[in-house]
């Protein structure tokens, strides 16, 4: 993992993005060079090392590919192929390039240049991704990990490791006799003459993860760990490893000292000011698209079921303060006739026909831009919950109130990484993503989430 500001990004994906950006840049340069006999503007631009058209094409396409989830395979569904997403990315890229060409006519490459560029870019990116998948399957980008411990906390790590290919866990070393919560076939033990250092050398270990609870009375081989660290092997705590590799905070491994003494969970005045400027600027920029969409949706809601088209609902915001969120109505007027709040469910029968559509495409959330401009919400942050659910969840889930140290958002890290939550178990999973955001929030992470939100909306993931 590579840390960019406070956010962890898989190094293999950074390498892929750089390679594809270079291919896109090269494709645009080749297209322009074949069109040298064209306009004088093109000839002038080609005198530069990197023509402006080529740079705009590369940046626009990488952005479009990001919004299609092409740099986040963990979030893909099995039936969504790389080809379909690449096609969607290029279509979206054409829209971005069209807007750029309209605003800055000098950047317009022309149809002939665009045709050659697209042909080279598509074949090049497909070739790179084919090589990437093959090398990734062979473990070329994987770090070899040894886990110290086989307890209950390790079972969760093993479950994530089976679903995620960021690293390769070689085995789980049992330091003491007892119950193993991981498959016995993956449990390692030290022989009579074997040491931790020799085991690390034997299996070419790159990283050791400490997942032992009881470290008293020689429960942790500190001296041998120091020897391994001196040889260049990374040694990290389970909580730190889980956060970096899976970009969520593991509740089972949390302790107050890790949160208080470690990095994160703090925001200075400058960072808060920059985030507020970003929220206001981005909200105003979204207005030309959001307002017409809201008006059309509001008309359809009124024609479909009558009654009010907007509704306000109490939610818990930063510092536990209650505010009223503004949304387009997607459910029947009598959705809660007894006045008791209910979790939304899959294919909820309280949702209207128009409501199902606007929820699928997240149109019902657009009026919350008003809450952002009022300062009650941010564009990105933990989703605000209803007070009755907050009271329930704070009693059942440790550290739940910590998510209220940040402003709630229209979208968030949990929303783009986990499906819609409708139970206490779902709330636990989403809290782990929310705590990661609260701990590591920065403008780079906000931009990452906004790009991922476009992908979630376009592919309709997680809506109810």
C-alpha cells in the first residue's frame, strides 16, 4: 500500500494507472503526429513536448476510467466485465472531451485525430490490463505475509484475505497451544531447532502482522521480531495492517491507545476551512445539473402519487447535533403510519414506482446540497442516521459515536465500499469504513469517494 496524504492506495493500482496514462498520452501524440498536415493550431501544439490535446485526453480518460471503477476491482460484481466498463469509460471520456472542446476550442483534436487516438488507446489499455491480470494472478504484486496468532480476531483477517488479493498470507503462526480460528492447513508452528527468523527466511516473508492478544510472560518473541525487522521485514499491528490493506478500521482490534497515540482522528482549522471551501464550490458547480434533475423528479413524484414531493427528516450530525435533512420523497406518504422508524429493506413495498427509480440513481439525495450550503452536511462524510437508530446503535456498537466527529455527507466511504445497510450487523460493517474516513479524511480521499460515487450511481450498486 502507498499512502497518499492520509489515504492508502494499492501500489499495483497506482502502477496500472501510470502505465495507462502513458499509453493514453502516447496514443494522443501519435494521432496528432499523423495529422500534422492539418490545421496550423495542431502544428503549433505539436512543437511542444506534450501537446495540450494529448494531456487533456489522457487526464480526461483516466478520470473517466476511475469513475467506472476500473481502478477498484474489489468493488466489481462478477457479471460486470472489463470490456463493458472500458466502453463506458470511453463514452464518458468523449462527453468530458466534448465539453472541454466546447469551452476551449483550441484543444479540439478533430475527428480524424480522435479516431486514430481511440483505436490505439483501446488496444493499448486492453493489452496492459491483460498483462496485469496475468502477473497479478501469479502473485507478482503481492506481499508475502506471516501472521502471529490464530485467535478469533485473526479469523476476520483470514476471511478478508480470501476475498482480497492485495497480499498473500503464507500462514498463521501459533505461538501458544489453544483453539485455532483459522483453517488448520494454514497454521504454522516452530520446530525444535527453528526460530521466527529462520521461518521468515524459509518462506521469504515480507511482512509480519502481530495479532496476539496476550503478550505477557513471553507471549510475544520481541527479540526475534527485532531481528526480523533489522533484516528489512515490516512488522505491524493487526489494526494497522487491516486499515492499510482493506481501508477500514477493524473494531475487534481497536483499543483507546491505538486511536489516541496513532496518526489520524484529528482535523486542524486549515483542513476544515479547505473542506468547507471545496463543499461550497462543488455544490455551486453541481447546481446546473442538480436543479433541472430535481425539478423533473419532483414533477414525476407529484404526478405519480400526489402529495408533497419533498420531505424533511431528523438526522444526527456533527457533535451529535440533530438537524433536518431534505430529500425527495421516494416512499408512500403513510410509509410509517404508527410513527415508528423502520429500516429500509430490499424491494421495500413502501417505495413508490418513481421512488424506486430515483433511489436507484440516488436522485432523491440531490436536495441535500441545500444542507451542504447551510453547513449542516458535507459532500463527503459518514451518512447521517436517524436519532432513534443512533441511540440503539451507540448502545450495541463500541465507538459508534466517534463517527459524529465529522460532518455527515451526501456520500461517503462506507456508501461506495459496502451495500445499503439495514441491520445492526450492516451498521457494524459500515462503521468500520466510516471510522477509516474519520481517521484519514483529506481532500484526496474526498475526491476518490466522489469519483467512486459516480461509478456506484452509473452501475446502480447498493440502492434500496
